[in-house]
C-alpha cells in the first residue's frame, strides 16, 4: 500500500525544509532570531487593564452607563482593614 497524496505532500515539504536548514544553518538561525524579535516587539505596546468592568463588559453597553452613574452618585469611601488574628 502506497502513501496517500497528503502524506506524500507533507513528506516532501518537510524534506525540503530539512534540507534548507541543513544547507544554510546560519541563515536559518539569523532568520529565526529576527522573526522572534519582530514578533516580540509588540510587547512594547502592551497595556494592562485591571478594571473588571472594562475587561468583561462590552464597550458601550447599558451596564457600563449604570456603573458610571452609580459611582458618580454614591461614591464609595469604604476602607478595608485587615487585622491579623
């Protein structure tokens, strides 16, 4: 029983990749490092969001408007005191 068309195609593809890496290892290494740096460059633009209502509630929803109204009308001035027992 012979290989199917898909297996043969995958086998040929990975053979070409292996031969390319084997014949040009420095180019492959440099290309991999450049690709990793290019993909990792997006971390400079990453911002952290810690407010749960901004993370889990869709933007522009009525719940956000109600939350803003409640926060403006009844400001919370609760303190949390933790006493070790």
